[in-house]
C-alpha cells in the first residue's frame, strides 16, 4: 500500500481502450506513485493537456468536530482523539510545466477483475498521450 498521489482527469480527456461498464474516467480518482515522490498530493490533467498540482494548507479541527474526540469514552491520550485533527484547505492549482516523463495511473473497481492501468506521457509539461498497459 503506502503513499500515493491522486490524479483527476478533466471531462474532455479521452483514454484509449477504456472498458465498457466502468465508471466514466473523469469521475474516478486515479492513483499514481510516479509523478514525484508520493505524498498524498492531488494532480489534475486538463482538457488542453496541462498537468496541475493542487496547492493547499492544513488547518486544525476543533475536538467537537472530529469523529471520535467528542465521544465520552475517548480520552485525549487515546490515538483516536487525534483522528480528523487536521483538514486540507484548497488554495488553487499550480501548473507543472516542468514535468517531463512518464507515469502510470491505476484504478480498481468492483466491475473489473483486474487493475485498470494507463501510462501517461508528458513532454516539457504537455500531455503527449495515454497508453493502456
């Protein structure tokens, strides 16, 4: 398992040989470990072939708004007390026009027996294409 990054595809991005009976590709959160060192970052591939990286910051969540901290049976020393203590706040997108290379995006679903994989190629920050692996 380990860390991964999420890749979101714009509605107009077409994946070749995309199987029937699977959720539309643009509604799926694809996973990758190949853009940079995986750090639970979100990337977006736009309709015009740009790679964007999400900018965000973390904010504290009060104990009353956390899933376990507000329960009477959870004490501050319990590890569950900290679950949900931070949340990401979206700040915008930064274009990764410096990215040059390939990475693989994957998705698994109940409708498919195997992992759905595509190799994505970027040349100097521009999408060259997708290849089903």
